[in-house]
């Protein structure tokens, strides 16, 4: 994927050195705070973005980092899309969805995303976000 996206061989060589020289206890990945980790995540998950937008034709698809939100009016379509995304991630990117971090909810209960709970006409801080703000104040 890096070869497809980055034509400069010197930059690719530098990135490969960063990947090879990082030692992880479990044998995979870069630290989350590492900027190259964020860059590689965006390059890698760009394939998912294209799948969702151009193959599934989803209008209400949003991804930030590794968090994805998909909004539709029909629960059955959402369940179907979830399975299609699960298979795409497994078969094309060798990734798995975390079984305890996938939620199907009604829009009236709000969409918890990026520190906020979003509703159709307003948004509020997530409770944990409110507590953290108050603690810091």
C-alpha cells in the first residue's frame, strides 16, 4: 500500500526503516502516539473508506482514526452492511472488528463519537468527558 501511495523510494525506505526498527512486545504495531502510526492507519483504512463509499454507496459514513460511524434508516440494511464491512476487513485488510466495540443503536439514543453524544438536532458531552473536564477545572 505504501508503494501505491508514496512514489518516492527514499521516503518509502525511511518509513520501512521506522517499521522494522520498532520493537513491540507482542510483535505487531507501532505505539498509538507515534505520528507514523496515525499516517499508516489512514493509508491502510483508506481502503475501507473507498469500499464503504464506492462499493456500498453509503452516504452517511464517517471514519476518524479507527472509529467508524454508519447511519441508515433501516436496521436490516445496517446489519447487512456490518457483515459486508466485517468480511472486507477480514479478507482484504486482515483486520477484525472488536466484538465488544460494535454497536447498533437508534439515532434517538444518540451516537457516541469523539467525546460527544450526537443527536439529530443537538449534541452533548459524553459523561466521561464532562467528568474529565470538571476534574481538570
